[in-house]
């Protein structure tokens, strides 16, 4: 299975802009070159290739290593940022990614590297055999699920070079997938030292004609559909062919970590182009929410950040609803480029197709195509927070009167049995009972859905400031960790700064200190060094004890 990101994690307890800002990034990055002179993607790649040759030593590149381009950003003024992945003797390097920054004329400026350690291994032959690594990973999955009876357990080890956890070493990265007692998927990625068999790290890895629809959470919403014969398909050709299908309460069949048979995703059809009833008894109602969430997320990224689709290539993802049996989760899966939504158990959670959940899940896809933040430790918390932050901004962008923008995560899907009005709270994350408000040296040891609290708290403070206030009828009272008073700069600027930091400066190993540097660099690019926005970013990080 490729990278997948849960909305809530594998346990229930770990439950995840105004339109006027559409040209914010373009307006703030004032052009210094005419559009005709702006470098193309291919030009940027060629310039970066030359820089790699000239600066190989500074970048830690050796003859044993190869590089491949993952993403390219060309600013309005012609500045170029080319992101690379690396291999060592044909093995993927965890933490080998880096970003090369080039001036408008193509000359080298600087680089951000996930790891600055040079790689030189005596051998790439493992002492621990692949079957042994697989067994160790299976045991780790079982341990993570506290002895629960798991079925259809499979594991597929891949030999890699680990440069994320200290000195570079040969390691097995093993994806383990299984099904729980209800037939729902569980998965874990386990990193094992290929010399000693010791576990290095592990993390959960189970990480979309004009009509209208009656949704569960957003009222009546517009839908772009496709006429096929005498019926309409819930498929949107205006947004890269995104569509929503019914998984028929089935799950995927996965063998050796690869899902070889996916749950059916039969595209929803309708005879009159008026979809759903707004009730869970109509299976189309959840599909309406999922498709609507996909549309709003697509529009947010395109209109606000200039990103054409999740991968930036104009291609649409798709949704699967009604997945599994009382499945209290939703997840993004890179390997199918799709979002998957469970129906919830009806007691603690309802169908997980709310707008901020859709924004959250699709943002995992954006992260995987850009910074690819590793889903463990502090970088894992930043990965989750990125989805919470930008998913929340999708909700504000949609400006839906039935689902007003707020800083609560998943407030629409919780039921009385959950015991709280939302899954997470950005103004004071600790209100969920587990998340961290402030950074400490132990934050990286928390589940990523809890360590994300530090960045969520930062984002709220940067947008709205500290203290008590009411916004859209919701009361907030955000404290600071250093007893300071913080003034907010608004949601639009928060979104612009975080998106630029994610796509230009963050790498797979970025931690909280690195996120502070990345967002300050982004604020400097957008608003100027020493600007009020730059100073606000610094103050908000200090207010959550990252400084």
C-alpha cells in the first residue's frame, strides 16, 4: 500500500478564506519579469540540474546517488524551487529529499535538505532477511492493536536507506495491512534496522450538466455532473473528472502491503440530477457531501493558491463512501489517489463526509506531492496539522450557511456518545483531552493526531490572536504558553504563509523548529523581512513555545 493518511488514526480517541483572497499569492509576489520571460517548469528543471552538478558537494551528492524531480514551483517573479527525491545505490533514501532554490535567472541561491548527513554504507546487503523483517512488522502491528484478533495479515518489506533517524543505515520499510474483527482495514509502516533487527520507527499508514444535492451536513449544494445516456453520473468534468462511488460497505483486499482488489466504487447515478434527500437512509446523501467537499477543496486550492488539482496536474481524485462496517474513519490513499469515508457507528460518529474532513483528507494528498512530511514524530504532527489547518480554511472558503467556518475539527460528524462537541479544537487543542497546546521535547512521542495540536494552536493564534472572542457564533478562548498577548493577521494570510512553507521550504523531516523557519521564510517572501506579518509568525510560534 502506498502512503495513506487517516483522518482520526486507528483508535476512536484520536479522531480530522474568503473568496476575495483568490489572487493573494499572485498579488503579494510582485512580478519583476514579464510573463513571457517567466521560466517554465522544464527550464527550472534544467537550471536545477546544472546547479546539482555545480553544488554536488554542498548538497551531499555522490556518484552512488541518483535524483528524481518530485515537484516544481516557479514564483511570479521567476524564482524557481525544484524538489528532489534521492536514491543510494538504487535504494530509496528516507530523508534524502531536498529543495533547490534558484534566482529568476536560474542561478543557484540555496537548498533545504531533509538530512544533511553524507551517506556512505559499507554494504547494501542486509543481515536481517526480508521474511524476518516482515515477521517483526506483523508483530508490531499486532502490538499496536493490543492483541485484537486481526485477519488477512500481509506484509511487504522494502529495502531502504534511513537518513531520518541519526547516522544513515540500511533498513527495511515494511507495510503491514490487515482487517480488524469488523472487516475494516488497519495498517502500519514499520522501519527495521536491516543489520540488527531493531525497530527504528513505526506509524499508522491507513493516511474526489449542473445539478444539486441534499447533503447530510451542508444543506442544498450545487453539483457538476455528467449526462450518460438517460441518466446523470456524479462525475465532474470541470474539476479533473472527480467522481464519487459507492463502496457497498465492503473493504479492500490487500496482499503483501499492496491492495490488489479495491472495494467497489460504482459511480452514483441519478435520473433527474437532483441527488439525495439529506437523510442517511438515502445512500446518495453521503455521496453528495463527499462530492461537494471535493469540489470546494479543489476550488480552494485553485482559486486561492493557484494549484490545479491535488498533484498540481489538473487530474481529479475520487471518493468512496459507505466503506466498511460501522467504520469510524476516513482516509486518503496515495496509491488510488482517492478519499475513502466510513459511515461511522451512529453512536459516537456519523458518516465522516463533512466538509472539513474532505478538506483534511485531500490536503494529505497535497502534502504527499510536496513536502511529504514523514508520518511519525514531530513531522507526523505537522502532517496532520497541515490537513487540519488547510481543511479548516476550505470550510471558511466554502462560506456555507449550513456549515459555517469555525476552528473546530469534525464538529458535524460527532454524536452524543462521543462526549465532546468536536474531534479537535484549534484554539486550545488540549480540550480534546489528549492534544498538546505547547511544544516540549516530548511532543514527538505523542500520536500524530495529538502532537498536531502545537501547530493547530499556532495557526489559530496567527489568524485570530489570543484571548476570548466569539466568531460565527462559536466561543473561543485561546491561551498562550508564554503568557503573551498575540494579535492575529487573518485567515487569508495564514493560508498563504502555510501553503508556501509547505510547498517551498518544508521537507520530509521538518520538525517544529524547522516549521518555524519555513513559515518565517514564507512570510518574508510574501510580505517582507521584518513586516508585521513576519513578526506575527514569530510571535505566534513563541506563544506555543517554539522559538
